[in-house]
C-alpha cells in the first residue's frame, strides 16, 4: 500500500511519455506530408497471425461501406436527436416522440433523411481516418512496448483511450465542413415548419453559400466543440469496443463472432454517449447559429455556449437528447462493427 502513490506516479509518467511519443510521431508525419503512413502501418493483429497487412485502400473501402450502411440505417434517429438538441426550454416542452411525429406530419417518412447526403460524405472522410488511424497508432504503441519489453506488446486501456481520442480529433478536423452542412440541413426542417423557405437546396448549395456568406473559414465554424466531442466519442467508442471485445473473448464469454461484437458495441455505445453528450449539445448549437446582420452571434465560444446553456436551461440540458443519442449510437455501432468485422473476414483480414 505504501508503494501505491509511487506506482501511480510511475504509471502517469509512462502515459505522459506515451502521449508525447504519439504526438511527435503524428506531427512528424504531418510535417513531412506523409499522413498516409498514419493510415498504412501494418496492424498488430495481422502481424500476430504471421501475414502482412493488405493495402490500405482495402480497409478504407471496408470502413466507408460499413459506415454508409450504419449511417443510412440510423439517420432518422440522428435527425430526431439534432432537432431535440436545438429545441430551447423557452419554447413549448417537447420530447423525442413529439419531434419524430412532427417530422412525419410535415414531411412524411422521407423527411427523416434530410441531410443524409452530407452525412454520408462526412463518413467517407471521418470513419476511415479514425478507425484505420486508431488501429495503426495501436500498432505503433504495441511495437514500442514489445521493443521496450513492457507487457509483450499489449496496450493498456488508458493508452487505447488516448489513441482513440487522438484519432477522432484528426478525423473530425478533416470532416468538419461536411458535419457543418449536415447539421445546417437537418435544422432547415424547423425553418420549413415555421412557413419559411429552407436556407439550402442541397449539400453543394450549402457549401457554396457558407463559403460565400461566411468565408472559407466558415466551413470550420464550431470546429473546437466538434473536436472536443470527437475526442470524447472516440475515446469511449474505440477504446471500449477494442477492450471489451478482447475481454469477452479472453474470458471465454464468447468466441470472436457476432455475439461478442454486439456486446462490445453496446458497451462502447453507452460509454461514448455518457462522455460525449454535453459536448454534442454545445457542438450542435455552435454549428447551427448564424451571425445576425450586425455580425452578432448568440454564443461567442463553446465555453460561452456551455455557460449560457447551464444558466438558462439547467445542468440537465447538457444531456438533452441523451436517449436519442444512445438509441442512435447503439444501433449505429452494432450495424457498423458487425458489418465491418464481416467485411474484414470476407476480405481475408483478421479481426479489428
């Protein structure tokens, strides 16, 4: 017990060194214009099975296809969640069921797919970078541990959480413009309900109008709360799925099959939702706001949005849309991970 503080201090020092190593590695690749190496390092799972990783584009294709399937299947829940988060307590109280009913009444079943095209575009960028990037960062750490003689190349949960967060940040910075367009187009449905014309006729119209009216940098409006949320989501999702699946398999609860993937995806969905919901609320409100004619905005920064939301609507407002978020993340991750694992198996790749 007396050695506990020393052990904790040593663990923190190791994690700090690992963080510095990872950041310097990513920075080196970015400075050299070799970010493809971030995606193309061989996987530790493939190495452990004694064969070389297939070309990177195979994994990028599989993650993109899996994300498209998952996004299309769960997009109605995402739209409901976004509309609910944009709802202010100063207006008539509502819930997810009322929001969904209003969408059907106003637009019919196809109304649930407003903004699907920029969402698909976002995942064509976002998902491959974060999934493939995480796997290869994990490989770098595992190899470094093995060379240093620490744990036979194993990666701790805290390190996985850090790797997941960093992968999510890099992916979100790249995909932020598509995410902005998706949120704006989803919010347009509320404008139509008020009898007004929608701001955008489609994703390309949204891109061009945002650049024209707000400048090129306007495509990255709300990028700070965006990357904050991405760090939390991927820290919860990737690390939890990875660790939970290995725990399930190593403890013989299930073989590496759909049952294990389902259990791991449910646990990662709960973890990601609990961590990310406050940042998701702030991100959605920051990205949806537009400057008035005199250039003023409701929220000056993500911190200002956080403070105003808590002051006006209470602390629980930060978890507004929690159940729709969880209801989406759970099915999304189930569809994505089961599909992705099946695709990997069909392509001759080892499990994630």
